[in-house]
C-alpha cells in the first residue's frame, strides 16, 4: 500500500500519515471495517485509502488470533482436554454386575462312627441337613442359621428295615450317587427300592412340632409311614424320590416294564401321613424300552389351578441315550381337593464339547426344582463319550407363561422368541452352566451329576476321577444377578470350593463333591465314597464321610476402637455468617450428564485434530507479508 501510493505527492502523503495517526488513536471497537464500505471505497481518495487501511489492520488482527488459536501447540491442547474428559467420565457401556461372592466353610459334620458312605446323598431345607449313609440310614442335623459354625443338634437318626436293604446287588440299582433321599416342608422321604424282592417302596417321616420348647422339634420315629405300589410289579420303585408341601410324595420306578419306567404319586391331603391308595401311576408319553423313565424326579405342589405345580421326570436313556426330561403340569379335577398331572412338553439338550471331549448323553442325571427354575444336570453315561472323564454341564430352565418373562443374557434368542403365552407356562432354557476348569496341578475331575438350585443360586459338584483314589473334587457356584445400570440379568460364576477348603477333618479329604444341596444361600457339600464301590479296590471307593456347609464370606463388622480421652473444648468462635443455600444434589441425576460428557469428549477430540491439521497446512502455504 505504501509503495502503491508513493507517487501521489507530498500533500497526499501528509494526508495519509494524518489519517493513519487518526486511526491509531481510534478505539479498537471503532476500527472494525464495514464490509459494504470496504467493497465500495474509492481507491483514489483519502477516505477510500483510510477504509482500506482500517480493513487491512482488522484482517491482520483477526488473522493473528486465528493463527494463535490454530497453532499446532494450542490445537494439541484440545484433544488433550478431550482425553481428560473421557477419562473423567464413568464407563457407560461396561456392565456393573455385583462382585462375585467367596464361600467359606462354616461347619463340618461327621458321624460318630466313621463311615465312608456318609454323604452319599444329601438334602437341605429350612436350616436342616439330611445325610444318607449306607443303603438305609439317614441322619438329620439342625443349624440355627446359615452362618452357624456348629450344629445345634442331631434331630434324628432314621432307618429302613433290614430286609429293605438286603437285596442282592442293591448297590448297583441305586448307583454311585443315589437319588433316593428327599427332604422338604417338614417331610423326609427315603426310598426302599430293594423292598419285597425289588417291588420297592419308601418310608416317610414327618416333623413333629408338638413340642413347643425352643429348638426341640424332632422327627416322628414312631410308626413311620411305608409306601408301596400296591400292584406288586418289581420295578425298583423308590430309586428316586421327591416331596413338596408336605402333601405329595413321588417315587420313581425306572425298571418298570422292561425299563420303560414309571412314576408313582402319593397324596396326603390332610398332611397326617394318611396317603391315598392306590397311588397314581404316570408313564412317559411314548414309552420306549431302556428309557428308564423315573430315574430322577422332582415336584412342586402349588394350589389354585394350572401353572402352580409341576411334576418333572428324567429319562436318561431316552432319545438313543441322549436323555430327556418330561414336564407335567398340575391340574385341578372336578372332585373337591382333587388334582392330577397333565403332560405339557419334553426338554432335551444339544451335544456339546468341553476340553475336546464330546458330551452327548446322560441329560437328566439329577433334577432340582424351585417355583421358577428347574436345574437339569448332565453326566456322561456308561459306555458313551466322556464317561468318568467329562465334567458335564447343567441346564437352567425358567418357567415362562408369557413373552414378558425376564430371561438372562445367557439365554438363546431363539428359545426366548419361541415362548408361547399359556396358563401353565413352558420351561424355557435360561442358561447352560459348566463347572470351572480344574487348575493345573490339581487331581483330574469328572461329573457324577451332582447339582442343586435354591433361589437364584446354583451349585454343581464334580468328584476326582477313578485314577485319583478319592482325591480331588470341587463345587462351582453361580448366581443370577442384575446389572446395576441396565437391569440385564446374567448367570455369573461366584466361587469354587475344593477339599482343601474343608475344615474339621484330619488327613486327606476324599470323595469331595459327591452330593450337593443349597439352602438359603448355604451350600452343603459331601465327601463320600460311592455306594456301589463295596470293595476297597474298586473305583470311587474312598470317602472321608463328612458333610461341610459353606456360606458366602460376609465380612464381620469391626469392633469399635477404644474410647480416647477427649481434648479440652476450644473457646467458642464467633458465629459464622449463614452459608449460601446449596442446590439439592438429589435434583440432578449425575447419570444424565454421563452421555453429555462422553459426547463432548468425542466432538472435542475430532475438532482438535481438524484444527491442528488446518494450522499445519496454513503454516506451509501462508505468503510472506510485505
């Protein structure tokens, strides 16, 4: 500009210097050029040159500010601040499930006389534990609470008659881990499959609450009730038993009719041990020889119509040995207080491979039923892939009566979408749980089908393989928990217990994981040898003969510190001025700000990167100023 106007004469030069001096004295707010005046200024006159001079100065100042803001050093601060915001913001997409709970041994119970089979089967309910030893004896122990470190008392010792347990090869009939013991709602049932040469039956004891003294309840040992089929068929009735509400007893007879199997239902409507006779006999919908329908049974006895009660029966030989579970809904009949069971549907499990071992048999090894959940374990059958090697698995089914049923994230979308709204409901797969892997250096393990569910806690037991001479074994526990943010449900692993966690037993603990029961958050685990291993040289013979109760490790409250002498009171200070009113924090939900913080972090980071690139480009192409 100076060179371009130098030829204008001294007068023009003086005027221009005066104009520049006037502009320099003008406040910055008055020097911003008007784009319209700049566009229409006359370049030959003083006013036009002054306008152009003001515009050039304004553009220089704006450019300086842009260069300072878009410089690489300044621009790098923007993504850095964005990164800090991202780090400060809480994790929005990370599930916030409750922490896993560790279980610790609370109590270990052993019989007065050592018996390696003590704990071959176990049941737990309402703070009591019923433990099977031998073929026909049960010890019932009471605990004051789930956290009790010792048993209050041995409530009763219950036994079958000698002739009920003297049948030849009865051990092979009941198997390594028998299902002939049940206890629930004040009733204990012990199966007697060897009675009358294999006709079978069971004995029932009821809790006597007539003694009102505290903790003095006993099981009636006088004139216990014996149940029999009344049809005289030799079918090993009582190999599997179940009871519910003190009014229903179910006995499985898997050897009925060439091992097609059957189930007998006994009803005691008045709950006075006067069961209706004859019992109701239930068969599989399409019986097939070798199915062994009735090898495991479970029952829930609701009232008030369909959907409130279920009878569930396992047939491990069904479907060419893969195994199946048949579900019957309780239905009210026309006669007063009369009901029956109507077949609804069949459950099965797909083949699975764990640690390179195919598991495609033994579905229905054991059953455990609550009002909402059904647990079905799977252990490889004799002669099939994985026998005495595989650790098995367990399927958890949820009773869904409509599409509004709340499934866990473990459930398959195909299973969930297939739910049909019905009065009685359908058992729909909610999760498949697998015992935890055996750590390196520990004895190898295998499943015998032990498993139990109570509330929303599942425990699965495995024992040491035959080659381990009774060592090894563990129990894996799982819980169905909800995400604190989204409410999504998921079955999560909680804790794994081994024989090393057992207290109160001297020497090596053998046979750990033989049987499992869950009661009010307490996990009861037995350490016992197999009933059908009658010789010391046979596999799975060794057992410590003990029952251990595990409970989640709730930290005990710390005792208060001892009082310390109080210092002298300081002089009273002048009253402070009233504090300004604080904004109620409850009026603002911090979670509402979390998405805004995350969005700002992303936008700011992108903006900073763009500005840094633009500044670098301007630095390369900016022309030299005159």
